[in-house]
C-alpha cells in the first residue's frame, strides 16, 4: 500500500464495508432480537447482574435472540441469561486501547473496529432495546435510539429503561428541563418505558413485535433497516 495517507483512507473504506457485510450475513438469521445494554463494571452477584440474567432469560424464552456489546458485566449477564432460553446469544465486541475480552456466554461473537458499524448492528435486527444501569456507553446507545425514533430514521421499537430508582433522576431532569423549556415535545416522553418488572419488559417488547409483524407481514418486517 502507498505511504500516501489518502490511499490508506481509501483502503479503510473496504475494511468498513467488510464489517458491515460480516455483520449483516452473521446476524440476519438471529432476528427477532433484543439489544441489551449496561455497565461493563458490574460483577457477578451484583443486583444489576442478576437482573440482566433474568431479563435476558425471559426474553430468550419468549423467542428473542439477545444482542450485547459482548464484554463483561451486564453484557456478560445478558448473554448468560440468553442461553437459558431458546434465543441466540450474540456478542458484538469492540477493539479498545485497553483490551476487553469477549465474555464466554456469547455463542455468536463479532469484533468491530468501528463504533458506527457496531451501532448499526445493535439497531438493524432489534425488536427492542433494554437499558440497565450503565455509564457513558449505555447512555450513548440509549439516547441514539431516542434520536433515531424521534426523527423517524428507524422503524419504531420499544426502548425500556430497567430500574426506576436508577433512571428516575434522569427522567425527572428530562421532564423538568427539556420538556419544561420546550426543547422536546410531550410525545417524546413516549419514546421510552421505565419499569422494575421483568414481565413488563417482555410484554412491552413482545406486544410491539407481534403487532409489527401483523401489520407489515413477516417478510416486510425482516426487510426493515435503520
């Protein structure tokens, strides 16, 4: 390859294309799926870890594959729970300066160099998002989902924030600042659901998925893209 930086940028396009192609080919058969997000810093035995196992197990039992970031913490817990049901357990890991090993509970593993390609995979085959307590990465995925739904750039699907105590302060801020100052519309509060009930997580996602399939037909539903 030429030493010209512009030539390296051109070749980078092919690597990016390769990530998309591999993601599409690998994940197409796992639909319908639910993407679950949460902190990588949580350890087994922590309440958030146990909650993620329960949520993923219940969704997997309902027939949904589970997609996570493939790392430790809540991601590991969700992949672990997925294997207790009939859905697939998928981990989409990312190359980071500090090595983060994929967890052993994801039976399908993909590694990405580019965050934006990975983000597309979280959305493309998802019938819903579930956000458990987490840090900047979790907030990033959650607010991007809000934005994509708000702007109509993706098909509508439920975004569930699990943990009323954890998310309550953020929801109050959204209402007291963004809504009060008319920076969002009242209907934007319908972009997400907040709950502590695992059964409600399954009900919300399953009801929406079945209605989508009924309205558009399974073939049309499979064609949906971000």
